[in-house]
C-alpha cells in the first residue's frame, strides 16, 4: 500500500472514531449531563481541525504550513483536555470511549508529521490548491459523518439547556 493509501485509511479511521464518539455522547445523554459546554468544545475542536484541513488543501507544503498546523494541532490538544475535564464527573466516559478519544487525540499529530516531514524548507505560505477530487474526498465524508452528528448533538444540548431555563 502507498503512503497516500495508508493516510487515506487512517483518515477514514479518524472520521469513524469521531462518529463513534458522538454515539457515546448520545448514549450518555450529553444534553442532560455535561451539556452545552462540552458540545461547544467539540465544535471548537472541529473548527481547529477543519481550519487545518482547509489550509492543507489550499497551501503548498512548507515549514510555514507545518508551523500553522502545529499551532492548530496543539490548540486542539488543549481543547481536547478541556473537553474531557468538562465531562469528568458529569457523565460516564466508558473505557471504549476513552479508546476512541485516543484515536481522536493522536490522529492530528500523525497527519501533522505526514505533512511536515516532507515539507519544503521555506517558511512562506503559498497558494497551491489541491485537486478538486481531494476536496470532495476529504470534506464530504467529514461533513456527513462528523460535522452533521455534531450539529445534531449541539441541537440536543441547546434544547436541553432551554428546557432547564
């Protein structure tokens, strides 16, 4: 299998882990337990990673891009910690969910290395759009199996928060 094939497989596993994580949230009734705060932190994590994915699709591989992605991945890790801390004691985080979190935590670092190691030695950020099929192959699955489930989770949390007011 080629490196691109391996990375595509890892991307699919990452997305499936995200979907499974939202299943665990739904199963533990996130709207009535850790609620809106935790769901909002999930949105921040998605925005950070989404920004990185868009940058990768739009910019030439360089040290500058790698530095930008490093900042986004590091922020994602910090928000991931805050996410888990906000849920701790409010809802059960099963061993299975903890293992899913392991995938969600390590995947951004793996992709960062995959992009940074062969990157050009320049620090500039130069526009270099990926082929159209890359955009479709990366963004459509992410929207369908991660972003939409998060929006559903957020809606349920907002509804639960409204019911408590």
